C-alpha cells in the first residue's frame, strides 16, 4: 500500500544526510564515486534516479547497503507512478483460482 505522503527522492537524502553535514561538494562526491559531476548533480537535484550501479557506488562510499538506495528509489518511483496512473482504479483483480 502506498502512502499519501510523497517519499523523499534519494538525492535529497544524500544532500541532507551526507553532503551538507560533511561540507562536501558535488565535485568531491563525483570524484569519490568515480562518476561525472553532472551525474551527481542530477541525482542531488532530483532530476535522475539511482541505478543499481550507482547504488553500489553509494553503498561503498557511505558504508550502507545498495538495497537501501534501491529501496528509496523504488518507493519514490512507485509513489510518482501511482499519482500519474488515473486508470489504476479501473483495473479489476483477476481471480487466479478460476483460471486453473
């Protein structure tokens, strides 16, 4: 079940929980992650999502798990998709017992 409150984008978490407290720039993080500054900037500014590759990089850099980053991204994506999909209510569940 999806919540009514919009989940935070993983980029917002990176910014508030890591970059700001550590006084770290996007450029420094991009060097640590071995990706372009543009890639980091797009994630931090919530214009790009976390890929499995990026989740592995973030997990290593911040000593977390890749699942943390992928779960945050998945919750964010599902919530946004549900807001855009007006026809979801028109879909009826399939009774799989009838099909057997």
